C-alpha cells in the first residue's frame, strides 16, 4: 500500500467512524456514543459480553439504528484483526 493510498484509507475510515461514533465533551463527558444519541458504545459491548442478542440491545435503546450497531461491530472486528 502506498503512502497516498494509506492516507486516503485513514481519512475514509475516520469519516465513516465520525458518522457512527460521536465523542463530544458536552455529551457524557466525552464518552464515545452512537452518533445522534446519548447511548455509549460500551453499552453494546456490555450486552454482547453478557450474551444478549443485538435485538435486545436495539429494543432497549431505540435511538440506536441497527446499521450503526453493525458498523461498530465490523470496526471492532477489523481493529482486532489489525492487532493479530
């Protein structure tokens, strides 16, 4: 991967993340939340770690969209794969 291609990938990844995750000191003290909500990203992973299905999370947090959850999970998988 060339430097130009790598930089472009990082910018695109950042733009995608910015549409899914919001980090703002005025919202829950800067805790990462799903964009357009006050629902912390950590809540999703707490549900999953407890064995709860995504549908239960979505029922409990109706302001979060399924596509947002899918993208966050995909980003987490990609991040984990990068660490291996």
